[in-house]
C-alpha cells in the first residue's frame, strides 16, 4: 500500500472516531499515535493535511551534500 494513502486513511480514521464521540486520548490509544498528533490532525482541514504531507515528502536533508563522502 502506498504510504501517502495509508497516512490519509489514518487521518480519516481520526476524524471518523472523533465524529463518533471518542476522546482524543482514546483515539491516540487505539491508533497508537501521540495525543498531540491527534489534536494536530483534528485541527487540520483535508487540504491543509494534503499540503502538510506534500511538504513532508519534499523536505531537504541536511547531510545530503556529504553522502558521497561518507
């Protein structure tokens, strides 16, 4: 399964459980996520979350210029 798709499934599962009335702590225990991560995802809209994932995949690596040396 695509990692991008798996992360979106977790995002939708968080929102589904929240709509059903589960607490943030209960959601974090069930999905094995940090409670603050659940809060952050609940505060994001779908488009904001997609932008967040895009930024996460395109971030630069600090040690990349030295990879050949090591």
